[in-house]
C-alpha cells in the first residue's frame, strides 16, 4: 500500500521537474530574444544614434543625393531618425572604439508647406563610418536592393537590416524637429 501512495507522488515530482525545465527554457529563450531585440547596450546605442542623426542632418540635400537620397529641387532641411542595430568592431565597448555603425534610418525633408505626413521621406538600412570625415553608405534602391544591403551590412546583422524601425521615440523626436524646422 505504501508503494501505491508513493507512485502518484513520484509522478507529480517528475511532472513538476519537467514543468520547471520547460518553464526555465521558455523564460531563457524569451530573455535572449528580448536582449537580441534590444540590440546594442544603451551606453552605446543612444550616443551612436545621436551621432549618426547629426551626421545625416548636417549633410546638405546635395550630399544626401550623393548617397542615394532624392529629395528634389525645393529641398529644405533634412530631419532624420536613426535606430542603430550593429557596430564594427562588434566587440567595441565604448563609442570611441566604434568605426562603423549599422542602423535603420528615416529621413524627411522640410518643404514649402509640407507637414510630416506629406513630406518626402527615405528610409532603410545604412552603414556609417565614423571619424573626421564620416562616410555614409546607403544601398541604392531598385532591382538588386537586397543584395546591395547584404554587401553594405555584415552578415551577422542581416536580419536586423531587413527588420522594422524599432525606435518609436526617435521617430517622434524627428517629427517634432521637423515641425519646428518648417
């Protein structure tokens, strides 16, 4: 009789152990996915986003044209949002150690009477080499675009390069700067 009482307890114990292992695996996967989704640590991400945003916004419409942005003849001020997802070297611990920033960007041009919703905008992944003379690589749109993105962005960041813009706050800040610039 004692054996009969122990069997359900042993089964419950195994069930609890299996449930704990499954729960820990799911929690670990969710944590890993959350860390991966966040991308760069904030102490790199935020200053790099600000730096690349400044580089893009300080570029003239003609310079934007050189790296693939077509804003037209009546171009006003360029306003951008930047969402960095990778760096080179990948193990850089400080902003000073970063040579390249890989990011999604959204740039709009203030035009005569245009509001944010009606503005000419460009977006997509880009690579920016930092330094005294920044270099901006924007894959050219059109046939073959995915391959040009893969050439500009290291393979370890391809998934992020083709992902959606994840920083709504950066877009909201760009929209506010756009309104002030008009």
